[in-house]
C-alpha cells in the first residue's frame, strides 16, 4: 500500500490497495484492526472510539469552539 495522500481536501486518508475508500465491511480485514487492538491491550476498542478521543483532545485546545470540533 502506498503512503501518499493527495492534497485535495476531499482526499481520503485511509484507502484500500486499489486507492478506494474503506467501508465497514472490509475495514477490519484490510487494516488488521483486531490485531492492532490486541497489541495495545484495549479489548473492545472500535475504530470510531478514536474519533471521540480525538474530538475530546481537540476540544482542550485554547479557543476551540464546538463548531470547530464539528467541522
């Protein structure tokens, strides 16, 4: 898999080998999510949980509004 991400704002960051975006049905297999979760020792961690963590950390930045977080 390549490590290049296009510069356009609508470019997907996580793609499959074909360059197409990942879907729920193929995500775990393509990125070996169960193995990654086991390696960090957090059973039951879902990829979407990272979004919540990221938003929580981003909200702590001085001057960050709820609108900023939603965007």
